[in-house]
């Protein structure tokens, strides 16, 4: 992965780190504490420590509350408040759905300016291919539509995960929900990646400008 300009984390990396800390870490903490005999509600509450620390760290280091961190902090505070009021671990389980909803909404909100999928393409490409992508984005409306479609695919996949997670939180056994939710999220991410790649290869790559011809033939004239 290429570092983002100016030494800042790329949107792709920021999203992945957010998902790891806000989704994966709480699941690991939950099952570790449950194995140690801790009750469901306490294990879920302690699982919120990593997301809370990440959100506070983001505010301190950036000296501002960006959209993603602000939305996550809001979700955390609301879920904790509701859980204290209801005493229900299911309210905390539903939080995972709201977190992925935040990520999905964040992706969709990039559509009007520089879509998330364009960030991803720039992050994982370099050299001539990146230059071709930048040129196609600048000059080719059809290519811009492909990029918008890729962004929609990713945002929609996370929103689908969010909705299904909330349903699972209130219908499945509490101890089963974190694992099922994690497997479901991985499956949807893989599906979104496959669909996005197929769409880009079939509809986006043909729209890239051709590489410039070599104007300097070798010494044999070939």
C-alpha cells in the first residue's frame, strides 16, 4: 500500500483500521471475557473500551472531530446510555450494526466530491496505471460512473451488514451474535470486493487512456 500524500493515512487504511478496532477488537474481548466467566453485559461493555480509546485518540491527534470519529463517538454514547437504561446486552450487540452503518454512510457521503472507490484505486495502484486512472477520472464521464458504482457497491454492502446485524442482535442467542456477525461482515466485504473488481475490469479498464507509444525504437530499428 502506498502512503498517502503528506504522510496522512489513506482513506482505505483508515476504514480498515476503523473496522478492526470498532468491530473485530470488541468481538475478541467479548469471547475472551466470556471464556473467563464474565457475564454477557459486562463483557460487551468492556469490549467498547478499544473503540472509545480510538475515537478519543483521533480527536486528540487531529485536534478536531472528523466526520467518521464524530459519528462513531455518537453511536458509542447512545448505545452505552441505552444499555444502562435497559440493562440489555442486545442493545450493545446492535451497536456493531450502527458502527458498520456509520462506515457505509461515510463511504456514500464521498460520492459528491472524490468517491471512496477512487481513493481505493489510487491507493492500490501506482506508476502509469495510476496516471491513467487520474486521466480517465478527469476526462471520461463513463469512467466516473464506474467509480461511482464501485463506491455505491461498498457503501451498500456495509449498510446491508448493518441492517442484518441489528436483526440478529434481537433474534439470535446473545453469545452467538458476535461470531455470526463477524463472519457475515467478512463475507459481505469479500462479495463487495469481487463485484467491484469485476465491474472495474469489465467496464472501467476499457475506458482508461492508452499508454503513450514508445517514440524511441531500439538500435536495430525494431
